[in-house]
C-alpha cells in the first residue's frame, strides 16, 4: 500500500481534521465576527455560568477565540500533534474581497507556518459556493484565479498533502460551477491535482473521487443504522474516496435565524458516534481520513476540547491511533500553555519560560514542558496572592 510520511515515519493512512479559520474576537480583531454571532447572539453578554453567548451548542475550552491569534494557532496545532492527527484540511473561500473571504484567506496563511512547525500537513477544501453571486463567465474567471493561486503558492509546499505525486484538493460540493466549468478550469493547471467532492455531487461534475461528510438532510435525526447505511456503500463502491469520521451533528442555524429549520441531527451518544465513525474509516483502508470537524461550532461537529465535552474526542482519537510517546495527560499541556500566555504576564523571564515550554512541546518533550508550565503557573499564582 502507498505510504505517507507522517511524524518522521511511514503511515498508510493520513488522518486530517477539517479546519475552519473563520473566527474573530473583539479582543484581537475588534469585533466578534459572524461565526460567533450569526447576527443573533451577543458574545458581550456573559451568561450565568461565565460563558459568553455564542452561536453554538458547544463552547471552546479556551473560550471564544480569534483565528488570527498566534496563541490560538499554537495551541491548536500542538493539540493536533499530541492527539495523533497528521494535519488539517482547511476550509477556504478563495482570494476575492467579498464578505469575510479576505480575512479567511489571511488566517489560512497564518495557520500554515504553525502546521509546518508542528510537523503537520495540510490540504485545501475550496468552497465554490462563494461564486454564487457571479454570473457564469465571471464565476469561472474567479474560480480559475482562486485555484491557480492555490497551485502557485500551496501545491508545491512540502507540507501539502499529495497522493501518488498529485496534490489533493477537496471541493465542498461542487455547489455552483457545473461540469463544463470544472473541465475548463482543470485545463489551466499544470500539476493535475486530484479533486474530491461530496458523494451526491462529485461524479456529476467529473471530479476524481468523493469524500464522506455527516449525511444530514431534511431536518431529520439520523439513527446510527441510517448514517452507517450512507457511509458503508461509499467505502465499498470501488471509486476513489476519502473516508470520514465525525462526533455528531447539531447545528444552531434555526435558533440563529439563519435557516427555517436545522439541516438535521446526528446524536453524539457520549462519544460513541465518533468512535464508530472513526473505526469504520480506519477499517476502510482509505489512504486519507477526514475528521469533520476540528472546530465548526455552528454545526456542532467539534472535536477540539470544549467546556461540555472536555477532551473526550482527542482522548478517543489518541487511544485509537496511539501516537508514539504521548498520553492523555499531555493533551492538557497546550491548553495550559494558552491559558498562561493569556494571563497577560509582563514578566520577561516568565514569558521566556513559556516560550521554552512551547519549544519543548514542539520537540515532543512533554514531561519537561509540563515541569516548566507548572513552575510558571505557581509563580503567577504567588504573584496574585
């Protein structure tokens, strides 16, 4: 079987988390951004449990954050590394200046060096729905410009995901461009990327394969038998595919007034849904597995640590893939590092100690990093007293 290079060793399956770079916070960016508010919720309103109001049923363990914050990016990539992920698939909206797309592009460019530092890989999932406001000719022109930019700046990156010497590109859909448009756009590429789309759309648009996604529809609650019935045929159908794992699906769009109803629900079942979808994906022998998602709070598919689920999903992931040298206690260290950085110490010596702890975590020296972090925490606590 074809092998990838992951964390310095050959792996037969790359495990990648779908990543949203679209969050903005008032302390960092001057405003909370649409994805925390959805023009309905007010994060300046602090609830009785100390959490800020937000457009989500879940709440980040590190609090509402900004995708442009280096402290957040450091924390995220270290959590991924220690949990056994090999990288991310970044949800990307192109290079245009519409809506918040420029901000998403900027945040993606900020994330990639952190991924490299952690020894992680990345691929792009292009949202062609961004082209819906354009006429057909303008949409093809903008889509071509977007994807030529990806080819020029990212396909050649050593950290970019390739399969059999071809870059991998996901398309969330395609939702707008038709088969003829994709055929025209593919002629512009020199690198011949492998294109993967959603199961019900990829074949009609001439893409190379499909990727699994939580199969919600029609506002229904899907039972385990129903979502298994959607996933298993994808893995045995004989066409190229990217397997998927997810913790559940519980969107907040109806409550936010974004939609008249929910897309649907897949119950989390105290972690059983994630365990079963991950096991199914691992058994599929797909060379690529996408975890949907790291941090889509609007759809309730989050595996990063949250106040309501704790470290459940990363602990489960770690137990399944068994990354060498890491244990569940180590997963607490990136969050501890983040929290200590945010305590706002102006002490140069303590700031240097936190940089040292971060360097130790990137070097996989978790016990040494834990000792440094504990010392800084004790010092800060004593200063408060």
